[in-house]
């Protein structure tokens, strides 16, 4: 009887962790989790939102089955181990490629963990599952295929319902004025060189995607993560960051976003506000210093940038 109580308790604990993990990746933003599948090369920018929500649905499904102690040996624990193995392999790849830096994203932005800490957490969960597997079979319910199908479909569809995919997102910046010269002289001929660094890239000439970011702005960090992948996938695109904030915060910004492949310079005070306003991140498509388009960070699309960039070069 004691073994059964222990097994039920451990199963509920692991199940609760899965449900919490799915929820924290779904809210407040799911984009960071979507980027994972693009970075692994198993999805593109269009399929990643679908795959990300599918995995979160599986997390909810597995978590619910563990809490219900449903057919643990035969169904639930094998599915759980497969899903947990996928996440662990990803973390190992992340350490191999980028080192044990930044937030692994296992619990979204709610609880930050390094990849190594997350692997240790997964190892503990593996251990708990093996204990449960060898001492308790779980509830055996008649008509299990019908129940399993109903619960599975409902929970897997949940992320798609409460945080639906929107491929037709329209930027709230599109109604603003475009086709005007950005006052880049404020950057290249600064009034106060202690607050404004001259950009390392001459963004006054040619085609550039320029992003004005604040080092502590959560939406700016999401944009930086996406820009990092875009630059990684297509190094030919010229992307440049104009950063605002304490320079001492830059290392934390890079540790979290890993966007050290993007050139940058700092711009503080009134100059930054004149160029970017208060709505951040502010992203411009520039052609010879002319603002041709403004986009929201949610609207960033590698394929549209490539089409615009190549078209302007060919013209």
C-alpha cells in the first residue's frame, strides 16, 4: 500500500511539472519555443508555430495522464520517456553548439534555467518515472481507447485554441509614414559621443534591416533571438542593432538572446527616442537611409526580408 501511495504521488508530481512546463512556454509568449524548431532545422518559419503547439499539447496530454495515473506501465510512462528524451537531446545539442549559457526555455520566461540545470531536472524526472514504472501499473479503465482518444485530442488542440497561429498578423506600424529619410546624421555625427556610438556599419548606404532595441525589453529580446536565427540562416542579410541601456547589461542580453552574430552600437538618451520613439522594438527596412517599411517584432519574416533585400540589390 505504501509503495502504491509513493508511486501515485511521484506520478502526480512529474505530471504537474509537464503541465506547468507547457503553460509557461505558451504564455506570455510562445515565439521563443517556436524558434527552437527552426534552430534544430526540423521546421521552417511557417511550420514551427504548428509544431511548437503540437509539442505543448503533448506536454499537457502526458501531464494529465500522469496525474490520472492512467495505464502507467503500458502507455503513459513510455510516451513520457520519449517526449522527455527529445527535450534532453535538444538540451545536449544546445550545450554543444552554444555552451551552457542563458535560459534553456524549459519553463519559458517564468523560471530560468541553464541547459545543464534542465538536463539535471530531466534526469531526476527520468529517475522518478523508473521508480513508478517498477512499483505501480496505474489505473486500468475499461474502454480506455475511447477515453485516451478524447483526452488526447482535447489537450493537444488546447494550445491551438487558446493561443492560435496567426500567419496574417498585421503590424500596427503599417499606417505610419514611410518613404522618408531616417535622421542617421544623429548617429554618424553625434552631438554627444559619450551617449552615441558611431555605427560600425554604414547603414546610410545600401539595404539594411535596423532594429532599435532596449537591453531589458522582453519584446526586444524576442526580436533579437529571431534576428539571430535569420542571420544564421542567411548571413548575406545586413542586420544592425542600435541598443539602448546600460552597457553593463549587454552581457546578460547576449547570454539570453545569443545574438552575438549581429553588429551593434549604443545610442542613449534623446537621440534614441528621436529615432525609435517609445514603442519598442522599432524595426526599419532601410534603403540608402530611406525608411521603406516598419515592422513589428511579431511580423518579422525571414522570407519577406530576403525577398525585399534581394529585390533592392537587383534593382
